[in-house]
């Protein structure tokens, strides 16, 4: 399989030059390589998206997919995973949807350690609706609804995922597709909740590409992803602001193994739709008559 085998006939409507194209290239490359290495069957992949610029990836990758609601990618992923444990469920979200109205779903799926892979296109604003501030917009960010600048410190998704219990926490960069592809492969192979916060600068409303090009660096071989305390320190190294010349680490911050959400329930050992159920409705409603 080649990445081009996952192409569709849909015309891309992302802005010309949008870094979302790098995320699309990375996921197609990751899936193709996993298939070629006999680690995955493409028929078992199920992609879920929400609403926003990120969600257009649904149209451009030829796999089983579900177009969901804004901020509700993760509950849909969890439903798919529980209904059919044979599926490799991959969710895509935007920073606005994930860290605003979807934040409870994010925290609890980290806590559950459900076997879901979740990739967030983080451009630090609501780009599809013309650039309003999101929970990860930097302090001082100016938009139509914040003409004097955002006054709050942004959330740090890496820190949040770590303290919420995610067992695979990484950060990627949409303009380094080879590195991002390898992160995605590791995440897809991970048994448990795997999260990648993907820095994806919006070239129209929040173009921080020059800052990232200057300050991004890759976590080196000396980094131990099994060390939670070190992962937390490195996750805090950049505070998602641009007022100081801070270095921005990308790579796998933390990786560990623990029992998955599904593994705690014996009735999840086979797809629910294959279980034959005989329901005695008369017996069931007798007490309500």
C-alpha cells in the first residue's frame, strides 16, 4: 500500500498552503506503513472527526469514518471502540472543540485509558469561524471578540493530558511530516489512550510559523518517556505563549502501559453486535403495568 491508495476524489478546501495538509500526509503515510508491516488492516481502521477545519480530513482519507459533532469526537470514538473492539479507532479534533466544550470528554478519556488514538490539530484559535480565541490562545492574542487581547493564561494540553492519566502523550508539528508520521505510528500501535497535540499554525488568523521554525526541537534519545516527573517538567517548558523566546519540545513526552478501559470489563471481549440477545418484553414490563 502507498499513501496515495488512501486518496479520495474530493477537492481540498483547506486554504492553499494550510499545514493541515501535512497532518493528512502524515496519517496516510503512517497507515500505509503499518499495513505494509502487517501491523494493521485498513478495513479495521475507523476515523472520527468533529466540526472545524480539522474535520475536513474526513473527506480526504479513504477509510471507514464518521463525521461527528463539534467537541464530541471522543464520545463517538469510545462508542465505536466499545461496540466493536476489533476496530482501530482514530479521532481527530481541533483545539477549540477539544479544549473548550469537549474538555470533559478529553479529561475522562485520558483517565479511562480507553484504547483510542486522538490527534488534535492545534492552531490556537477557532479558524473556521474567522479566528476567535480558543482555550489555548496565548495571553495577549487579539481577535474580533478580544480587541484588547486575551487576559488569561492558555491551557497546556500536554500537562493536562499527563495529570489526567493518559498513557501516551506526545506533541508533533504539522510542518515536520516525517517526524509526525512516526509519532502517529507509535500512537496507533500503543495499547491505551494515545494523544498527540499537533502544532498546526493557521496561516490566515494565527501564523506563528516563524516562531516554531526557530524554537522547535526534538526530544532526544536521552529522554526517558517512562519517567512521568521528567515528562511533566518538559511538558511545562513551553507555556503556549509567544512573548518570550521559549524552546518548544516535540516528540513523545510520556509512554506507559496500564489496563485499558475495555480490559476492565469481561463483556467487551467480543463485538456487541455479534451477541445474540433474546429479550422477554412481557416479563420486563410486567412491573410497570
